[in-house]
């Protein structure tokens, strides 16, 4: 039995409704902030905007604070409401999601740090195309995962899960070509390494977005699809007819 | 142990079934009416042996009625009519050959408000024993001590067995009632909201007791406290307006119920 | 013109005044009831017990020179004559012909209280008031103080040993009398007695009242047979009514289907409690005495007919009639006790495997025992006081034999018996000597009240004990 996004608004206790709504709202706010962090960090890297990169690193504090705040709210709901069934799954999903979002924030910080490092280098930087490509991919994944969370949309979530495989492939091929670069031109090693860290961070962002999508499925259907192969997943998570 | 668990299906309620070797009590299309007004409608479920099964549901859904049907307490009420079958270890409990008093010995009952008799603690526990064949005093004393120990009350009352039972606190009285029921060594224990009149500590003690008794008996617990059902039971049946809505392992019912009705009740949503 | 605020305020004030007055009204009615009860008891105690106190004897000399001796009883203002009159008890019925004398107070010249005036309690002529001249026993003669001491010594002996003694007595106006000692019950010189001696004499008189039978057609002597008869009848009645009443209540409350018929029966039972008791007497007379009693006589006692054995009023029919009278009370009280037992107790017993009968006998009845006793208490209180039906079914003004005696079958259910209530009624209204009856009526009434009180207190204590055993009120 699937739940819908507004089923959390029908409790007899209006205060409980409010608490759950606030959880969702705050999570979305954190998601939005983190999304912007990733976008800004990549932009700073591609455009060499050091000021923006500094800003991203400063804002990470805000992301961490949000995580603490949301976790605290979740603890309180668990203690006071003893939620059951879908309410319980929602709270658990939110707790897990804040963790992943916080990590995404950290990855954005790393990208920003590398952006600062690369801005000091004067030579042409290789691999920016791959960065742009993969970053757009994972940013879309993140946005979709958050949308799926907001709308309790398992189809969109499953799409995100499948996308992650494509991102992993893209990442592998990007890494291979950058390796070749490094071997060809030993002067470029430092900058290429930085780019490789950036790519790796972006790949991690994709994994975290994939986790978020899995939490959506858990939340809506009660199925825990973490660590499952995508092939096994299809029959268990039927598409909405 | 679970023989099958029907998947979510619009035409049939998701109901756990147990094979005959694992089920102690089975209810088959059982309906009951008070003076023509229907209280239970075509209930079908089987209760596993040596497990705690909880019946939950809103007020008036029929859970207490069902419980009282199992030990035929409705026989005391002339206006009750019923159809369908309830089988205890293979025997139909409404069979004319079935001795009702023996049935009630095998299926013990604990009520919502503790109802110890106006006698001493000893005599309360001995009441059921005295109904049976005479036994030597020492044997009776032993059984009473065993029953009070099983009910986690022995240490508190062993020095005052001959004082009146009405001097005990509410939680102690309820445990005394449980001891009194255990003394006749039933197979099944029916508990009708046993802790709803008690304070939280007594409630926890009763719940602990229920968990411990599982190894010897089959327990059926009716409760309107969902957290209690979640804490204590292995299987949970959700009844609504006299019908069985959902019945399955407690973990599943409380984390991922199959039907929206169950979900709504468990999470406290307006139905 | 009041606006809403003041209107509410004034309503509140009025309400609070009613609130103040109401508890006082209740207290006043309680006080009034207690006052009436107290007055009744006080009247009975003073008039009843006072009768036995050795009264002062006066020697009265009238203006005309006539003298007589007696006990002043009371004064009355008579409208026809100017001034008040005083009633004296003079005794000496064998000499004077009357025992009482009214004297106009104005006619009294002198009232003296000489120490040597004595009062003898004797039968068959009642009290003697006068002086002791001498005692003669065989050839011996004692006079003066010695005579008085000898008299007291001899009175201690039983009547059989006093056959040969005689008293020489004289009244205050000089008439003499020989009185055999055997027929004298007691002798007092009340004017010479100290308070302590009077108290002893009072105690002795009360005891004789309680332990002796009546004399002189119920105008003198004691009421022991009436006490015995009343208590015996009440006990028999209780024995008969309790099982029937309790069983009927159990049936109505526990076993019968609670439909229209049961409700009708219950209404009928409650209405029976309101039927006038004389109607029960008539019923008892017709059905028990003539109907069943007559048949019993025909079957078992035909050799003594036409003199009826059971075909006339007797102890059995009287007890049975009163049992019928008090049956509704016992049924109602027991039913209320049964109804107060929570259903949870019954269910608890049944859920342990008790049969209906076991549940009733082991749980319900013991819990209802205090209520059953309440019913019996009420029955006893009612029965001990009912007189009207008994007049038709078994009491006698003067019973020749006691219902329990030494001859087989020891308890004679067919005999008539004496009853305190009836004795009171008879003494007060059918005696010839009205003045003599008055103090006896008070004494008997006091006794009746005390007996009912004792019976009730016994049952109340028993009920209290049962309740305490249970640990709590049910």
C-alpha cells in the first residue's frame, strides 16, 4: 500500500501534522541549500570565481547546522509521538536523508576547495568538459531525488536510481581519459589530480542522490532497497499504472 | 512458522494463516449479534500456539466481544445469537458434548478492572482449585505458590497470604487475578485490556509477565493501547466494526501495514 | 429596572440564601425526630421503670378525721369541683373492696410518712398497706421489731416451708387481718429504707417482673410467659421466613429470565409489603387455622375432636402468618443485596470454570449475607411489634401452658402462647382495674422496645462482623 504526500496531514492531532510538515519543509530547505552549494561550487570551478568558492566553503556551516536542527526535531518526534507505520518511515527517511545531504554539502566544499587551488594555476586545465557534463548529470539527479521526496514519487525515484549507474560509467571513462592526460603531460599532474578529486566528489554526490531516492521508495512503499541490484528491484517496485 | 501471508489484494483481507500443528485456536466465519444487532461479522482467523496475539481496534469494534466468545461467556447473556465455529485444539467449543466449565478452565480470562473475590489472597488463588477434585493441602499450597510466582506476585504477598485481597494495590490485584487463572493451568489466556486501569509501572510489569508466560501458554490480548500491542505481541489483528481488517506479524503491521484502514488507525488519522 | 448583571447577581444571592437555609432545615427535622424518639424513650423509661421503685407510703388524715394509708399516684384538676384531686393507691382490696381512692386535696388535714408503714405483696388480693403487729409460727409469737426481722428471715424461704406461719396485720384505721405467710411474696417498709436499700428492692421488683408469670388477671405479677412467647415466635418466624425469602430473591435476581413476568412478580412482592397486617391475620385464620389445621386434625388428631388441636390458633400458625407478613421485606432486602454485587465478580467466578450453582454458593451468597441479615433484622423488628394478626391466629390472654416444657415433643406448636404486644393491648384496654394497668402498660411497652432493640443489635453486630471479615463493603 503506497502512501501519498498529503497523508501526513490527516492526523487527529493537528500539532503532530504540523511537526511532520515542518520536518519535510526543513528537509526541502536543506536540500535546496545543498543543491545550490553544488551548483555554485561547480560554477566557481569552471569560471575560476574564487570569491564564490570562498562563499561555498563558508556556507557549509549552515548546512551542518541544518542537519543538527533537523536531527534534533526527528529525535523529539520519535520520543514524544512514538510514530508508527508511514510516520515512522518518514522520520527514519528524513534522518537518513539529512546525513546524505550533509555529505553532499561536504563534497561541494571539497569542490570549492579544489576550485581555489585550480584558480592559482595558470596553465589550461584539462577535464573541465567532463566536469561540466557529470556535474549537470548529478545535479539533475539531486534535483529529481529531492522532488521525488517532496512528491512521494517512486517512479521518479527509481529513475534516479537507474541514472546512478550511468553516472558511474561516465565517471569511469572520465577518469580513464584524465589518467591518459597525466601520463602524457607530467606538468599537468597537479591540476589533473584536482580535477580528479572534483570528479570523484561529483560521483559521490550522485551516490548520495541515489541514496535519497532509495529512501523515497522506503518511505512510500515500506521497501528497503538499499544494497539491492537494480535488476531485482524492477518487479518489487511496480510502476504506477 | 507462518504458513502463508496473503499479499495485498482488494477482495480479501490480508490475514495470516497457521497450519494446524501451529495453531491453537481457530475461528471460522464466526458471527455474533446482541439482540439482533450485529457485533461480529464472519470473522476468520487462527491463533498460533505459544505466541501473543493482539486484537486492536477502535471502541465498539468487537474485540472484547470476540474474546468473550472464545470462553463462551456470552452463554450468560440470553439475547446473544451466533453462527460459525470456534475450535480449540480441534474441538468445536459449541459442541453439546463440550463441557463448558472444562472449557473455561482451559481458556482463562483476565478482565479490564481487577476483580479479586472478597476473600484472602490464598483463597482467591485456591478458588479454581477447589472447584476441581479434592487435593491434599500441601499440593494445593504448592500450586498456589507456583501460580503466584509465575504471576510475579509471590515475593510481595508470601507473608500475608491470609489477608484480604482487597487490600492490595491495583497492579497487585491484577497480578493476583492472573495467578488465580494460572492456578488451574489453562492452555489459553485471554486478557481483556488487562492494564488499562493500572498505572504505568504496573502496566510494564503486566507486560513483562505476558512475555514470560508465552512459553507456557497461548495468549490473546485485547488492547486499545497500540504501543502496548506493538511492545508485547507477536501477531496483531486489527478489527473494525466487527470485521477483521488485517492480521499479520506485529512488526509488519506496525511498520508497513497492507491496508490504508489499518495505517490510518495505527497512526491516529481520521478514519 | 435591572440589567442582566444585577439580575444574575440577585439570582445568585437568592440561590445562596436558599443554600444557607436548606442544611438548617434538614438539621432541624433530624433534631425533631431525635427529640420525639428521645421523649418516647424517656417517657417509657421513667414511667416504666419508675413503677418498680419503692414508693413512699403516706398516712393521710382528712378533715373529717378519717385516716387511710396509701401511695400518692397523681393529681388531677377536675372541672366540676373546685380545686384538685389526688389519687391514692390504698391496696387492701379484701378489706376495703377497692384499691384506689380519689381525695380532694383541700380535704386533707395531715399527711405523715411513718417509718413503720409496711407494704406486702401478696396474692390473691394484691398489696396490703398497713402495720405489722405480730408473727405467729406454731406456738411462737414475735412482736414489734422482732416480728419484722422474723418476717424478713422467713420470706427468704420457699413457700412450702412457710405454711405454718401467720401474720397479724392492722390497717391505719384500726382494722385487723390475719394473713398466711405462704401467700406473701414480699414485704417492704419503704419509708424506712435508704436509697441503697430502695435500689436493691427496685432491682428485685424488676427481676420479678421479668421472671414471673402474671397474677390477678394480668393486673399484677410479671410478664415472663409473654417474653418467652414473643421471643420464641420471632425465632420460629425467622427460621421459616429466611430460607423462603432468600431462595425467592435468588430466583428472581439470578435465575429467572428478566422479562415482563419477572417484573410483575417483583412488583407484586413489593406490594405485598403494603398489605395491612390484619389482612394477613384473616388469611392465616382461613387458610392455616381452619383450612390446613382442620385437615390436620381430621387426619392425625381425630380422637380429640371436636376439641381442635391444630384447627385453632397456635404457635405454629402465628409464626407462619408473620413469616408470610415479613416475607416481602426479606425478599426485597436480599434482592437489593444481590443486585449490588458487581457483575465482574460473577463473571470472574464463571471464567474460572465454576458452574452457576458454585458461583451462587461460593461468591454471590457470601457477599449478599449482610444484606440478607438486614432483611431478617427488618423482619424481626416488624414481627415483634405486630399484634393485630396474632389476635386471630394464636395469642392468648392467659396461656395455661408454656409452648416449651418437659413433656415430649418438648416444643408444642399447637399451643397458644402469650405475646408482649398483645399483653400490652389486653392490659391497657381489657383490664378491670385501669389505674393498676397504667404502670404495667408502660413497663411492658418499655420491655417490648428493649427486646426489639436487643434483637436488632444482635443482627447488626453479626452483619458488621461479616462485613469486616470480607474486608470491605460489597
